[in-house]
C-alpha cells in the first residue's frame, strides 16, 4: 500500500517552520528527518510513525489509536505507530509532529 499523500502534505505543512527538515522514502512510506534524524514517517500501512522519548513509550501506548512500532518482530522503544483515525484533525496531527520533531531536535546532529 502506498503512503497517504494528503497526510504527507499535512505533515510537510506543519514542519515548514522547522529548520533542517529532509524527506526520504523509507519503509514503504515517506520519512521526515530533522537534523538528520527521522522524526515522523507517513506509513505505507496507514497513519504515522513517531519518534518519542523512550521513557514515554509505555504512557503513550495507553492513548487511543496508538500502538507499538514493531520492527523485525520486536517492539521498538522510542517509537509509536498512530493510526490514521488518531491524526484526522490538525490539532491531533500537530501534537504528534511536534513530539517527533522535538525528540529529533534533542539528538546530536548527524
């Protein structure tokens, strides 16, 4: 399944004021990197993947429409998957994009 082009455009608009943003096709979707670190990815499976502080992962997984990100059969701490139903409004999406960009900005530049 191809990623949601409209959702990608919404993410792009929200990141327009953030410095050092790049886009790369990854994981069947479109990843948005901030300072060289992946922050948010519009998933080819629907919804988005978001980088979050590892210590916040368990708390965020209690939210509606949020599930763990699984890579190679393992849950990836520091990442969550948010279903499309969890990012339908600008406010919902802004919250997740800000979280991912903020987390990426807190990492050393690549």
